[in-house]
C-alpha cells in the first residue's frame, strides 16, 4: 500500500510540474494583435427624431346630435375650421318648426280670448246667481267653462314653449371653442 501511495504521488507531482510550465506569451493566439477601425470625431449639432406608432385623441371631443328631426339645410363651417363657442354650425329645415311655433302662438291667443269670455260669463252668472235670477245649472256650467278655459290656456302656453324650444333646437351651435 505504501508503494501505491508513492506511485500516485509521483504521477500527481509530474502532472503538476507539467501544468505549471511557463508558456511563451508570443505564441498564445489570445494575445495576438487585433485589427480595429479608427475614426476622427468631429463635434457638430444633429437633429434626432423618434417616431412611434400611435393614435392622437383630442382633449375635448363632442358628438353633435340634433334634438329635432329634419334635413340639414345649411352648414355654416368647413372641415378643419376653428369655431367659437355659440357659432352656428348646422341648420335643420325650420319651416315646420316655424309653422308649429306660429300655430302654438295663435292657440295661446285663442285660449286667452276664450278665457276672457268665460271670465265675463262667470262674473255675469255669479251676480245673477246671487240674485237667484238664473238656473243653477247655467251657473255651474259657466264655472266649469271658466276652469276649462284656464286649463286650455295653460296647455296652449305649454305647447308654445315646446314649439319655441323645437324651433331653437333647429339651429345647432358649437358647445365650445375648437376645430
């Protein structure tokens, strides 16, 4: 066993000595000179642009929808034009809205005239009723007519407001300044 240890130690020492032998650095290909390109650096201003695929979106965007129906008869702007808030953009055919407004206005006049007549009749019949010179039924009919005429006037005024609103909605304006 002693002999085996001596043989193994001898071979180990031999391998160690062979591996520690100094190699010539000139013969090593890792130390060979490498060819390089050289440039002269010149200072100058350059403009550099980055481009990225993207979609731009407006900060304020509005979709315009008419609140009344009809054909567009006028367009008051051109594409890409800057507009101010409140400027007319579109006009929807106003003829039927003007007619509805005029009819509602006349209906208010009729309802006012009917109310005045019903008021005079009610006042007259009230005086006659106090003197018991009129049939109770005529007096009650006059009071009912007065209430009906008051309600008809309220209804006619509401229709006038609606017609006026529809007429104003027939012109679409810009909600804010923009393009």
